[in-house]
C-alpha cells in the first residue's frame, strides 16, 4: 500500500510542492542525487571510476511537454559527454520522454532526432547510450526508437522491466549478438492487466527474463540490489560459460555502496547509475517506494528536524 501511494505521489504536482519545501528533503536527495550541475556529475564519475566501478549518467527529467525544455535536456547531455575522456567507462542513460517523446503530434520523431544527436556525441568520445524504459504506455514507442537508432549505433542499450507481462517476449527479441539489455524490476505503478503486482511474482519473472538474456549472445546488464538475484546472476553466468566482460551488475548511486565495492573488487563489472540535475522529484519518490529502509530514513529525518 505504501509503495502504491509513493508511486502515485511521484506524479502529483501538489505533493511535489509540499515535499520539496520540507527541510530534510534536500539532505535525503543528496544520498541519491550527487548534484545539479554537469561539474557535479563529472566529479562523482571520476571518483567512481577511480574506485574500480563503471558509471551510467542520467540527466534528470521526464514527461517533457515543452520543445525548448527537450532541447535544453539534449544540450545538457552534449555538455556532459563533452566533459568525458575518450574511451571512458562512463556512458549515459536517456529518458525519451525528457527529449520530446511526449510532445503532441510528432513527439516520437523529435525524440528520435534528439536521441540521435546524443548518440553521435557519445560515439565521438568512444562511449555508449542506454535508453531508459518508463511507463508501459511508452514501451512500444521506446522500442521503435531503439530499433531505428541501432541501424546507425548498434551499441545503443535497451532497458526492460521484469514486472511487465510482455517482457519475457521482449527479452527473446532483444537477446541478440551485440545487444546490450539492462534488466530491472520496474519502478512505475502499473495496472495488473499489464504487470505483476506481487513481489514474489516479479522476482520470478526477473529470473526467467535473466535466464533468457544470459543464454543469448547479447550483453546482459543486471540492475538489482537484491542479494538473491545477484547470486543467481553469477550462477547463470557460470552456467552459460560467460566471461567477466560479457555482462555486468548495475546498482543505483547511494544504495548498497559496500556491496558495489565488493563486487568491483571481486572482478565483476559494477556499473553505478548516477542521476543528476534539478528535476529530482520523480526519481526521489521512486527510490523511497523501492525500499522501506529509504522511507524510514526520510521519516526519521522529518521527525528529528520538526
């Protein structure tokens, strides 16, 4: 019930205004979002790479309904990529809704053109781009854009959400040679007609999807903080004879940091998802919804500062 309420609040403008005015919010946000400027993102990226971890950077923003805002998001990505060293182990993650997908009329074509600009800039510095997945209502559009981009940039990564009923079929299609696929559980509140609702069902679906990806010739990206799933991923990789450079673990910035460091030290590719920028509200609320410990930490901060 609490997760449902928090995910609903993530899209509420009224709740956003209240939460952003609370004193503890900024301190809690800093746990998950290292800053608002490109320089903040680049500084954290350098620290993580020096620690042996890889990085994917996300300029926060979504559901953009203004063309100028979409253009500004693209420029932010171009500035970020311009600050990365050639051949870096940092890539970027892009929400298509932030670069024009939701614009009326030709939003999908605008998003494709903007994503192409970001991919071109990424190629210029020898790195890659992954397209984030959002609400189930955008899945088909996102996959259409992905397939078009891959005709020019075959390394563009996809994200699939295990909670959706359709995802096993999507994994079978995406698990091709050269295909990079990030598998996550899903951080959006979806109706039961399209998504599993119970944790046990979602976990089981995740493992079925992961097995498809691990068995295929693509590059699975295992986005999970769940110890059981992390162990299962390692067992599957061994079962299918995967080398250490043919798949990776992924976790969010600020979550299970000692485990991130342990996995990197053990020789696994450990990529950290680093969001930055001022549009943190939706991301912040989904992080609270994902783990009770995050919400407890925030509520304690409210009580201690009230």
